[in-house]
C-alpha cells in the first residue's frame, strides 16, 4: 500500500509538471508569431540572423523574422525583393563560416 501512494503522488507531480510545460510552450508559440510586416527595409549589415515562419504551422502568415544587432526581432514579408536579397546575403555569410 505504501508504494501505491508514493506512485500516485509521483504520477500527480509529473502530470502537473507536464501540464505546466505544455501551457508555457503554447503561450510562447503564440507570442512569437509575426502578425504583420515591417514597413521599413533593413540593411543586411544590421542583421545577425533570421528564421522563417510558415503559415502552415502555428502562425497565420508566412514571414521572415530578422534578428538585429540590438537583439530585436523584425517581421518581414518573404515576397518582398529586399527580404529575398537579405536572406540570400545572410545565407552566403553563414556558408563562409
């Protein structure tokens, strides 16, 4: 009987932790989504990295998220010419490393 109550307590604690982790990941994913694009092009010199957001995943729009030297994230329209050029330049920069 003693093992049964310890196992039940352990299972309860694990369930609470799992629910907490799941709720945190849902909040983070919805917060990290781009909802609109910047109106101002960024010069690739000020961009240190990028990621792509796909509408087919968790977010509503396709976007390229640029990370600047000042540690800010900027959402850009992947169809824009300047965005394509910046992604190309950054990809070339990464290949050289």
